[in-house]
C-alpha cells in the first residue's frame, strides 16, 4: 500500500507544518514545535487506521504476540538503543562545551539527518516488502538487493557529498552567517550521512531474513 502511505505522509506533513507555522506567527514559539509533532503523529495514526480497513474487536488472542516476541523484542531494544545513541552526544557536548558549540553541532546534525533521512524514507516503503517477498528465492533476493544497493549509492553519495562541498553556502543561504561555524561540522557529518542509507539497506536485508538479533548486536 505504497500509494496510501505516500498520501498519509504528504497530508500529515502539510497539516502539521501549517499548524506549526500558524502557531509560530501567533507567538507560541516552542509550543508550535511541540504541537506540530503531536498533530503529525495523530494525523498519521488516524489515516493509517482509515486506510488499513482493520477495526478492533473484543476478541483478544495473545498467541501472535508470543510467536513474534523473540523477533520483535530485539527490534524494540535496538530502537531504544538507537534513540539513546542519537541523543546522548548532545547531552555530553552540553556538559563539556559552551552552548554556542552545542548549537553549531545541533544545526549541522539536523541538516545532515534531513539529508540522509530523505533517502532512507524513500527506501522505507520499498526495501523491506521487496526483500521479504523474495525470501524464498535467495538468488533472486541477491539480485534485487544488488539493484537496490546500486540505486541507493547512486542517489546517496552524490547528494550527501555535494551537500558537504557546498555546506558553507548552504548554511549561509538557509540559516544566515550566524551559523557558519556549523558548516565545517556538517562537512564531516555528511561523509557518515552518505553511508547511512547503505547501512539501512543492509539492516533491512538482515531483518527480512529474520535475523533481528544480529541486527541488534550490529
């Protein structure tokens, strides 16, 4: 249901963005950002519920949970570790560096994340279903994976390395010269950002083959 997922994402982004902008103009400051996140999540949840066709019943069957727990438990733990890993660096920087340095890193990391997330989100609705569908034919799965890998590298490396090359001009144009020191950090982060979609693709291959524990340890 790629078409439905695309509709959900577009509607949620437009609606939550409009709410955030209106609240910012009304002087609500950070409350606009908080409300934007809530509106986005609520919109995605409600539209997923609408398009899925699934409706809850009073019948409760715990057998699927027991069957999936070993696999999904590793994924949940991995997501928790990833969230901690993503945010811990800003906390550590805040303890050892002044606020302006932390702000420079945060800005650089934000733009780098937006860059590689654009590519990984594009792969999100394609890679996992396709790889899982070809699980019974390993040779076909390898061929599909290689095509996805070539396409990912073809998009990711030029995009992220170009962002690294024009980082100073990019920062000045979008967030003014005040944040120019963050351009040097962005240049370094983009090197890692170029590899992130490739890493994401390999993770999807592991998950599609049922190796969630291997994915967790990696």
